[in-house]
C-alpha cells in the first residue's frame, strides 16, 4: 500500500484487521466479471457516462495562437460531480460485503450527496459527517443529503471543515465495527488511495479516447484541481503512460502561499502522517495538521493523496496553485463565456488553464477536469464578488 515512501496504514490492530478484510473483498471484486459488469452498467445507465468532452469554443478563440481548451464534464454526472464514480464502486463493494450501513465525510457536500444517492439506490443506511462551517457554506447539499434519506451529522470541533469531518468519520468507523467507511478521496490508510483511484480511473480512460477521437492527438496538458486528489488521479491515470502529456495538479493558494491561509499541501507541506497514512501535510509548529483555508470547501484539506506525493517527487506531475480570487474570477469567466457554471473547486483548474492557454500555439490543446457543477457555490460567489 505504498507509493514510494508515501501511503501505508498507520492504524491500530483492530482497524488494521478490518482494512485487510476490505482489501481482500476489493481484490476479489476486481477479479469478478459480474462486479465489473454491474459497476459499468450503473455508470452508464444511472450516472450517465461517458461524460462529455466539451470544447470551449469561445475561450479557445481568446488564445491568440489558436490553442484549444477542452473540459471533461464530470459536472454532468448524476449528482453533479466526479464523486459518484467512487461512491458507486464502494457502495457496490459494501453491499457485496454484506454491510447495511455506510458512513462518510464531506466538505463540499458532493461526496456526501453521492453517498446518500448510492445508499438510496442500494438500500443502505447512510450517515454523513460534515464540518459545521461547511454545513453553512454548502447548505443546498445538506438539504439534498437529507432529502435522499441520509443522516447529516454536523461536526463542531476545530475549524469545522473537511479535516474534522474525516476525524469524526474515522471515530465512528472505530466505534461501529459493522459500518462501511465510504471514503471520498485518494487519502486515508491503504487500501483507500488505491481503491478510490481505481473507481475514478474511468475519467482518464474515457478522456484519453475522446481526446484522440476529436483532436487526433494527445493533450499537451491535463489539468485538475487537488483537494485529496481523486479527480486528479482519475484523470491522470489515463495518461501516466504518455510522457508527452504534462500532468498539472492545481492546489488552492487561498489568500496567498506566503500566508498561512491556503491548503497547498504538495507545494508547501512536509512529510508527515495524517488520517492513518504518510504524505505531504501542512503542519503547525508541533507537527500536527495545521488549520488550512480555501474559498472552496472541497479543497480545504491539509493532506493530499500519497500517489500524487510520489508523482511529485518523481517529477511526473507539475504542481501549481491559484488564489481564492483567481478561482472566483474563473468561476465567472467560464459561466459568462461558455455558459457552464463550475464548482469553486473545479474553478481552480479552470483559472490555471486560462493563464496557460495564451502561451500555447495552434498545435496544442489542453484538457481540464471539470470535476463538478457550481450551483452549491452561488451564494458564496455572489457574496465574495459583491454581485
Ligand atoms: C471527500 C471530501 C471532498 C469533497 N469534494 C471535493 C471536490 C474536489 C476535490 O476533491 P478531490 O477530487 O478528491 O481532490 C474537486 N471537485 C469537486 C466538485 C469536489 O466536490 C466533498 O465533500 O464533496
């Protein structure tokens, strides 16, 4: 369960026992054609895959030398983000293991909504832990989770954001041995980073085929925002074998990397253990996870996936960042130029792409993961931009 020096499972023996049972069930499911068939059938007929690859015709015209920009439309999936790809896969695994209740963490509420959706579909009980700050900031998703029958537990500890939601979910996992923890990103103890990457790899598999079909060549850059790293690993996994494709991980610079109000774990973190795995962590003076900040709840996390940490050390991915302000501006630019309202998380990838596009020439085309839709963020954007 290691990616170079990162990953592993730093948990007590009782939890280690359950994680190895989980890994066994996952490996068995991978070997069962029936599991794969049912997963792929639901991706098609329930999630609505393959998700579109949309060319930004108007934005592309902004690039003086004719470079083109494409969006992988994970915002068009059922529930409005990439999170459903993973929630569905793990939900099927939970049912296969005979579990009747799932627990989850959420920040933006997209993973929580995906879990509540899959629980309704598969007849499972669902409890979602959510920081009280995010309960306020992503209220539309709290209503959606409750409408879908999930119990949403507000977490008041600490900053009341994603880190505390994960803490609370892990506590419940320990105290309730019958619960299945449906973890929402490529983080946490082994096998979660491997399992979540597997269930998100459909993104890169489709995008590579679609891009070759429409452009007749590979993208010069594949760009994704990074919170825990699951939409990025999903996209990147389709191109790891193509060294000509520059993989760009875009982190939240919040109020600036020179402040402590950001969540750029890859760019500014140091090696440490968080939530049972070793990775780049933003820590405070005593080495514990620092309080972090991003305008987008889904990127507001002090850790990052171990595979991304390893790919950074290998030099296989480029780590970039954009500020809250740049993400908010990109939210409006995409909405008003292409008629597509992106999630604030995804707006970080769009903001970087908009800076990159003018520097490219007519034989280059870039691919941006539009990881989710921005309805949940409208109040925040209207307030922050005084619209
Ligand atoms: C699992 C906690 C993260 C959540 N969301 C993260 C997120 C992210 C960042 O998560 P990763 O892809 O795992 O880095 C990107 N795009 C959208 C639309 C997101 O909602 C959530 O609770 O919905």
